[in-house]
């Protein structure tokens, strides 16, 4: 299918389709779905089970917590005041 044909079927300008193909521009979700529909493609969204959703939320929470932890660079050492450890 040519850019002109896709443009006619989708209602998207041929110049915009050209920019999408070259990567100089990205379509929004609504335009993307219009292009897919005009090309005869269908999008299906699979639903996650409740357990998979729970696991995703737990992972997301863990990642947020990890981002808040203090970071140390390799080679950094924990330093205690000199009076804490006596040899």
C-alpha cells in the first residue's frame, strides 16, 4: 500500500505518514490506531490475571522504594566517628 492510499483510508496526510516512516515524527495514539485500522491490522489487549496485576504492583512498589534508598558509589566505605571503634 502506498503512502497516498494509506492516507486516503486513514484520513492522515501523506506527508505525516512519510515523517512517521522516516522516524522524524511519531504519531499519537489516535493516529496510530487509525493507521493500523486503515492497514487492516487489529490490536488486541490481553488482560492480566489478578495475581499478575498484584505482582506488577508489588514490583512497582519495590522499585519506587529502591529509588529512595541512599546510594553509595563503588569504593565508598561507611565511615564511623573515630571514637566509635577502638582497637
